[in-house]
């Protein structure tokens, strides 16, 4: 069967639209994965900042305990 130019154009257009539909789905999948990755990176950065803050606070607590011990020792010596 011989197809007309118009029929060939419609078939080509249909195939192109089908391919673009697949590409759109793939693009949306990639975009969703990138958004999820961005969220994971932000969470990791928050965890890292919190860990750094906890380390700083732990260091400050150690320093305060050492100072407290020094003060206690000095008071004992003076009394």
C-alpha cells in the first residue's frame, strides 16, 4: 500500500510526539532525582554543622570543667 505524504507526515509527527513524551518523562525523573539529591545534600550540610557545633560545645564543656577544677584547687590551697 502506498501512503500519501500527509499520512507519512502524521505518522512521523506521532512518532516524534511519542519520543518527546518519553524524553519528558525521563527529564522529569532526572529532575526529581536532582531535587532529592539537593535535599540530601542540605541535610548532610545541616548534620555537619550540627556535629561541628556539638564538638565546639563539648570542647567548651571540657574547658569549663578544667577551669572549675582549677578554681576548686586554688580555693583549697587558699583555705
